[in-house]
């Protein structure tokens, strides 16, 4: 997912981890925010906050939350894909 360089959160919370399987440093992008990214190893998109410690220990988000690859994120959220 290292080709994901910027994110626009829309109405969601986006959790960006620098390493795969939700490890390493992370940042939380709140609703309405847009950020530029350096490293992106894994992403969780959620309509509400997610307990990060639980995600890290289980290596996946809680049931009912989205787990996305870079290509799925672009497909669902990128304005470029919406107009193609």
C-alpha cells in the first residue's frame, strides 16, 4: 500500500498504520480531514472510533469494520475512480 500518498476521510475515521497487519506507528484521520502520507502498511476505515490495542493484538479490525487494501480504498473512496 506504499502507493497511497494522501487520504480524504470524508465522513469516516481512517486509521493508517505504517506496517502491515496494523503494526508500527499509526495516525488517526478524523471526519473531514485530508492528509499526506509517508508510509502506509495497512488501513482501517470506520464510521466510529476503533480500539487500536485490540486491533493490534488480533491483527484485524473488530467485526463489522472495513479492512482495505490500497486498491480497494481507491476504488471506494477516490474521486478519480468515481468519475472514470
